[in-house]
């Protein structure tokens, strides 16, 4: 979450006349994350999140994201729901951006995730994958392997200004992943951005998944790889195998990993690390003037990528073949 586009009070009041959510008592920007502009609204009828969809979100994709949240909730996955305006629409326009009002989800995201949090995430991710099996809409992942080289082209001319040798390091990894990316693993709906700030807890109990603008159809195990990168490294960038074991075992209890998925996990983790390295690098080099957001360090994902390059098998992530199916 972040604030790239400011919203004037009079514009917000006019916008909310189209909704039956009460009158605004207060609103404030949420200056976290790097993608969309988010505001916490308090109205006479409760609390809501207002999201203005920014640069990487196409208007044509909004029905997918918002319909998916409703579909998952109907199948027992805890996630926020979009409010419809008086015309029956789940999004409209505010401050020149497509905008949606989402109901507020109780809980807080964990600043220092522990093994219990990772267990909750693994279980919830598997349940989300299972619940998405009959979701009728399809969206290709624009930030999967085919989308990485165009991102690299945007950042390559200035990559070495961030770290010497970074351009060549990324180029070599792109070549490797292009040549070895798996083609025959189980596919389905994935969240694609399940970082700690997109998962809410009440204590150690998971209360919901939020922020679906990257959700799409892709390799299910790739979603697990994203979580390994997001949840299982410490602030000093060391890999915490206890957290990884908790996450993977919890996932496998709900949805068993095939042998092929297990074998591909180190490669998928490399791909996940490269994806976030590239998007963070592009963001780091192109922060809009006046944005109320601090860009995240792309070099964090260089260190994670180097770790995954050293992994020889899924056992290095704490998972054995027990509980997995061929």
C-alpha cells in the first residue's frame, strides 16, 4: 500500500455520494508498499479502504481482481469485499484514477513474522489455491518469466548505478531462467504478492488476505516461491529454515505438492526473487516526484537470489518428500 495520488476532501465527498457507506468522518493515506494509492476511511457506517489503482493496474483487469475476492470469500477464504456504488459498479473514477471502496478487514500485518505466522500463511495460500479452481475468469501473469526481460530493458541502462555489476548479474540470471523455466506444472489462480503487509493477523491467528491487484493464473508453486522469499528471510537476509518448514508443511497438509513441483521449487524461488528485484529496481529508479512512499531496496533481492542459486534441492527449504505425492 502507498499514496501516489492525493485526494482532495471535496473530491472524495463528491465521489462517495455514489455509495451507500455513510458520510466521511476522516480519511488518511496509508504510506506503505509501492503499487497503489490507499486511504483508510472512517464513515458514519464504519471503516473502509479506498484504493486508487496506479501504474501497473489496467482498468480492464479490475473485474478479475474484484470478482476473485468475492469468489474466494464465498468459499471460506477470508478476504475483503468491494462495495458497489449506486449504479451497481465495483469501481469508478476518482482523481483521474480507477478507484474502489473495499470493506475494512480487522487485524494487523506482522512486522516480525514468526513460524506461527508462516504456518497460517501456508495453510491460507493452499486454501486459496483450492478455492480458485472453479473461478471462471482468466488473467495471464504479466510479471511472469515472459515479462521480466522488458522490465530489465527499462532498468538496465542505470542498473550499475545502484550496484556495480548488477546489469550483468541480472542478464545472466534472465538467460538461465528463460532456458529452464518449467512448462508442465499445475496451474491455477495465484495471489502473486502475498507479502507480510498483505496478510492480516489477530495475534497469531490469520484473519485475512488483502491486496489482490497482482492476482492472476500461473504456476501454483510459483506462489509458494514468492512466499518463501517474502516470509522466510530474516532482517540480516539469512534464510530461516524453521519458518520455511512451517510454511511448506502447512501448505502441504491442505494441498499436497507433486514431486515435479517439489523439484522445481528452487528454480521458481530464483524466478520469484528476480521478479521482485526487477520491479523494485524499476521503482527505485523511477519514483514519481512528490510520492508519499519510500522505495524498497532492490538489493535485498540480489541477496535472496544468490541464496536460491546455492540451493541444491527442496530439502534446503526444510521440506522432505514426506507428505508430497508423485
